[in-house]
C-alpha cells in the first residue's frame, strides 16, 4: 500500500470516527433536550429554549426557543429539572454568578433581595409560573409554581396548609408559601399525568 493510499485510509478512518462521535453527541443532546422539557405542558415544549450555565456562571444556549419559556436540564445537585418564563432570565443569570462565588443560600437570597431593591434586577412579575419536575418518588414529581409577590391568602383566596403529603399520593391541591413576602408563591401539584405522583 503506497503512502497516498495509507493517507487516504487514515483520513477516512478519522472522518468516520468523527461522524460516529458527532452522532453520539447529537443523540445525547436530543435526549438531554427531551428530558429538559418534561416539566412543561405539551403545547409549550416544541418552542421552548434550552440552556445551561458554565463554571463562570455564563449562560450557554443548547437550543434556541421561539416562545416565552426556557428550560434547564436536570440539576445534579438537587435532582430537579426546571423551566421558567424568559421574563425572569436576568434574575437567574444574576443568581448563577452568585453561585460561582460559593455563596450560601441565605447569602444568595439576601443579595437577590438587595439587587431587586436597587433595581439591578427586575422582580418576578405577579402571576408568572415556573415549572419543576423530579423523577424522585419522595418529592412532588410535577409541580408548577406561581409567583405572587407580597400576596396574602386573603388577597388570593388560597390555603396555606401544605399539600405535600397529599401531592406525594397524587392528590395535592394548590397552597401558598411565604405569604405576605416578596417571595410569596403558590405551589400547584399537577396530578393525573404519566409524570405525576401516584399512590
């Protein structure tokens, strides 16, 4: 086999290995994207963006979106897959930078509150919904969370009695947490889907 033929065979082998590697990455990305969309209602999935943060806290887009929702793949630290309205992106980008500085949850919350008061980041709008999924049966598997800053149960007409135990059996109802604070929100367990908790 002459030198040119050997060179061609070597290049062909390299090209073939590159194609296999790219196919594996694409399959992994497609699987990662499909899983990142699990918290969303079906009609929002096709056009949702997918993104991650790198070690510096910079946002990296895995798939551009065409609607108001963006999702992150499963967080290995807490096991949750989350989706958000893009209108709150500046809050999450700010939080990601704080996390790279190894700040505690309390420090991050305080810094977020301060940045909101100073107008550096916008508060989450009233009524905006975040979506969360966990494949852990010991957690509420499919949960939607509505932000209602500073709302009270009397204003909204919702209970503050935790529904976690009922939700773990697939029978949870909405309830409010942190009433009367900027972080007030309504937990909405989603029952009776293939992804929901079941008895």
